[in-house]
């Protein structure tokens, strides 16, 4: 079963399910409102960061359906007819336009007036035309246009998106406006604390260059005064050209980089190739596009803290 349904009809169920938002058995945590139970707002969220934000803000007043299956790489996801139906029947669809083509198509045809495109609030201004041109070698001929969509790895951008989500939930369900405001306050307070931890830690790093197999950490690097060098582009399954591999290897050597970062939902082969060529280590830096059994934590905050610990060690931060 590809579609992941998250229901929170009671506060106790919301607490029990909060850490398991991406687990396929989540439907066992609750169901749609039954007889005598209050109606919940049905939300179709394109993939994990969207679903998690909606759940954190909406709590037991929302029923969240994630359109990306547990463990799937979200960039190239193809929606099933059942998932398209979920888009059509939802009270609200939360997505980032331009990130998942099949979701964009479903929104356009099935729910154009019920959709919230969070790309606007996220201010996706990191252009791939200008970022990461190492030694004159672009990321990929088919991947050098557009903008980086991975806003949630910068907690300050994620907080802006959260405010947009809360406002839309309040509009759809004004009866529970106070609950959504409270959920937003708690969520953004946690994001602010996370941002402070990252700021305090990363400002002390000796190595300011982050070399990743997948160019997903541009906003994180930009916000904390670092530079990302992605071997591959936005889509992690795109293979880099031989020229790109050599250019990144030369960069690693010239800038005394010690670690190449792979990730959880894509093959580590590219990172391992650069590491062999340069005598560096390979460690996991999770872009948090989904949660799996191999993830370093059960939710966004736990994985972000694990990422920070990895960066602190590998980038030689005090």
C-alpha cells in the first residue's frame, strides 16, 4: 500500500503517532471521525516535511495523507490513482510547486483551489545556475536551471512555511483557529531553538565547505555561512559527468575537505567514488525527504540534531 494515512482523532492518538509520521502502519493509530467524534480537516501533503509540519500544527484536528510512500525517493514519485483520488477529496493539499511533477499535475487537475504552494513562503531563491559551479563543471546539463527546493533544511525557512500552513488551516477550519495558533507557536519555538544550536555550532567550524553526493543542503549552507559542493544535482539519481567527478575531487584536495556526505534514500556510490579518489571519509547527512528504519531519528528534529552532530565532527567545529 503506497499511500500513508495519518489520522489524529483524539489527543492521545496524536501523541502516540507523532514520532511515527512516515511509518506505513500509521493508519492503525486512528481513523476518520466516527459517530460522535469531531470532523478533522483532511490534508494531502506531498511528502514528509510537508506532512510533518501539518501534523505538528494541526494535531488531532487534522488527518494527514502523505503522497510519497515510506522510504521512497520523492523527487521522481509517480502518484497512483488512489493517491490522485486523495488529492481530489482532500480539504487541503500542501505541496511545493516544481519539486514533484506528478503532484503538480494532480493539483492542477484535481484541486487547484484547495492547494497551498509553500514554495512562495519558502522563498526559493537559491538558483542552480549560480550555485556550485566547480572548476567550470556544472552539476548536470539537465540540472542547471531552476531553484533548490530543499527549504526545510534551513529552520528559518521551514518556520515561514509553517506560518503559511497554519494560516490556511485557520481559513479552512476557523473553529479551531486557537488550536492551530498554539500548534504553530510550539512548532516554530522548536525551530528557533534548533536554529540557535546550528548557529552556535557551525560558526566555529574550521572546514566551511560541505561536499555532498546530492545538492540538497544549499539553504542550510547559505544560512550558516558555509558552502555546499554537490557532486550530483537536485535529483540524487542523476549520475555526474566524469568531468564533474574530477572537478569535485580536485576541489576536495585543494580545500582540505575530510568528509564526503552520502544520504539515506539514495545510493552512496558517488560519495564513495570521490572518497576513494581523495582519501576522505564517507558519512551520512540526511536531507530528511522521508523517514526509514535506517534514519538517525524518528522525526525531523531528531534527524536534524543527528545531522548537526555529524557536521560538528566532520567539519571540525569546536
